[in-house]
C-alpha cells in the first residue's frame, strides 16, 4: 500500500524526500539575540546564504518544504532562521521587540556564526527585513534577493496601515510583530544609496507587485525584477521558477565575484 501511494503521488514522495534530507543533513541550533531565543538551521557548505521567511510562516514552511533549502545547499551553506515571534523562536509581546530588532537578529546571528558577509534572501516580511538590513548594515550583505516584496515607503499609507493593522486571531505570532513592520520602512534616499546588488522576484498576481515592487522601478532601474506567471503572494514561493531565479541570482553573483 505504501509503495502504491508513493508511485501514485510523486509530489508526496518528493516532499517526504525533502523531510528526510532535512532530518539527516540540517544542523538545528539556537542562540540568544539580546535575550530573545532565535532558532536556526544550517545545511550545506560554501558561501553563506541567509534565508528570512515571511509573516506567520517559519524557516521550515517557507524554505524547506518548497525545496529551496535543499537546492541551495548543493552549492552554499544555507542558514535559515525562525524570526522572533515565529516557529521555534521566542515570541515576545512588547511592541518594541519587533521591527528593527528583527534586522539586528540577522546581524547577531552572523556574528554568532562568525560570518562577516552573506547572501540574503527574504520573502514578504523577510523582504522588508532584508531591505532594512541593506540600509542599516550594507557591509554585511553580498547580494539581496527580495521575494514577494520591494519597497515599504517611509511615510506611506502602507506604513500607517502596518501600524494600525490587526493580527490574525488564530495566529501564534504576537500582534506586536505586525505593528512592528511599520518600523521596517525606508526612505527614497536610503533606497537610492544602496550599493549592494538586489534582485526582485514576484508573482504576476501578487498585489505586492503593485504596492511594493513597481514603485522601485523609477528609482532603481538597475535592480532586475523577475515576474513569475500564474503566481500569487502565497503561491509564488512554491513555483519551480522561484527556486530557479534565486539560484540564478546566486550563480550570476558568483561569476561576477569569484572569490
């Protein structure tokens, strides 16, 4: 019966294979980021890549289940963390425990692992964190890939919406995290000052394309935008093309910077 199911549902077989891969190869650990426990995993060898997941998600759901962790681990050392308020990391309730504090978690994780610079891939909220990281700690990033996200403008209606938005009633993530997104907003001057290579990936049906990605085009035409057909905000990361585009961005950077 088991072999029949595996033959009948190849996607399930692939998912189980990824689970086994993670169980055998990923080293899970945690560290204290200024008193907040942050859970993370490391798999693979090579140049470090840090994966930052989206709101109400986790490293496992956002990166491991779609096969992105396994694919990148073929060539890179992949570090995926559960952001504070999510997964197996601590979930502080204080309003000031989120926002920029989530950016500093990335820097402290790099310091903890003795990583001076890394590629950074962020999806949705993770893209906001990655963008803010580029403005606050540009020297720690070799390349940034923003998925399902672009530019949360400082002073914009979307920033004010984040400040006032209600959290999901059934979410384990404190509502303070949602409010803290407003503090990840960046100014036009900060965006223009970024000198780190940036690549954007977004679904053609994702409302974030209009709200966050398109406003970047006039001021950063040098940042390539890859549109994935038939993809919404929640489904984009599951598309094989998303994984392909992330890997292509890494490969192009490696060709441009071989050391």
